[in-house]
C-alpha cells in the first residue's frame, strides 16, 4: 500500500522546504486577540463544535470547554442526542444542537441534513473529537463538506480526530475540502492520510508536513513533540516544547477546541493554529506545576490553565 505512493512522495520532496520559525512567547503575544473593556459577547465571534459519541462523551466535553475558554463570545455544540443530558448538565455556557444518532453516534437523516444546511457555514466550526467512525457519521461528515464546499468555501473548519480517520476512507479526500481547513493529525493519523509508514514520518516530520500542506493547500498542524504548524504555501512554525504532560488521551481535543475558538475571533488559520499550540503547551506546563508531575496532569487540568497561559502581554 505504501509503495504505491513512493513516486508521488519523491515528487513532493523535490521541493526543499525552508526551516520553520520558532513559536515564541513574543509571537504568541502578538497574535493574542485584544479585549476592549466596552466589548460584548458579539465582539468575539461564534464557534461551532460538532463532536462526541456515546463511547467518547469526554472528548466532546473537553473540546467544548476549551472553545469556551478561548475567549470567543458564543459556543454552539452539536452532539448526539443520547449524550445531551450529561453534557448539558455539566457545561451550562454552551448552546446546544441535539442531533439524531444511532447506537450513540451521529447519523445523516432529514433532521441532521437540515442542521447542516441551516446551521453550518455561518462561522468557524470544529468536527471530529470523539465522533466515532460509523457509516452514518461518515455520511454526515461528507454531507457537511459538500455543503461547505458549495455554499461557504471560505468559512474556517477544523478537522480533527475521528473526522481525520473518516477522511482517509475516501479517495482524493483533499479535493473535497473547502478552502480554509485546518487539519490536526498526530503522526499515526498523518500516516493514514498520506499512506507513509509512521517510522518515516517520525524521522522526516518537517519536510513531510511542509510538502503535504502545500499539496493539500490547507493549514496543517502535525502534533507531537515539537508540534509543527504549516500554511498552505509552505510557511512553517515549530513549537519549542516537548513534554510527556501532553501524552494523555484528550489533550488533542483541548487543542482543537481552543483552535476553533481563536478562529472565531478572527485570526487567520495559520496564526490561529500557531497561537493555539503555544497556549496549549503553556497551559500544560502551568497545569503540571499544580499537579506535581506530568503523569498526573489531565486534559481537564490544562483547560483550567488556558487563562493563565493567555496572561503574556
């Protein structure tokens, strides 16, 4: 399977990328949205999070809470109906869309299709955390992509987690995306998207990330130690942070929620992704100080430190 892509990979790698710029505290501070004292909830945009399944209720919770902590004025959450009660009871600040589901996962039917047509494409959205990979969820994802591609091609969209794995099931998936997408794979998900062995990705992260961001014409966040952020034209930034505090399931959901919230406040995808990965890493450091050890630092601890991480200006 991987051998089929060797020729295409060699062609991509023929363009030697430039070295990434460091994502510094100074750069993060320059990107952080301002907040005037006379502002109101409408001043900071709206974000939509489409996430969750019965098996992965926590992923939706983490992404929604991180979006709320990002500073955006309103967060809309679209989730399967079977997990509405526990999530709504624990997150009073979100505005809820309850979607039809089967066995705990979102499905595409008349009601969910109407949701796509009427409620998406108006402001930045995130899809993927804890979504599951059922056939019905796959149909929902691609119906959403078709709608955005045709009706709102320039509205930012973050594709994360299970949505990335569902993309991989479709031939030429990158040709079906709208224009302002941020893809947020870790190395295994990137391997599935590119059909490149993970060992090769691990040893050649920078060049592969840059070349595939160019090929796909989208912003790419390749997560892991020293996360890379790459623009569609190949500009790249690297996070000078590597710590096992982020080696917990759910930390990627926090990053994705934070990212869509920053997009909602008007940052361009490359800058929003840059700021999100720095704030995420800094909040993780601060959470570790409270927890006392990386092994005991949970994604929910990181959410509580996002505000402290923002205190950089």
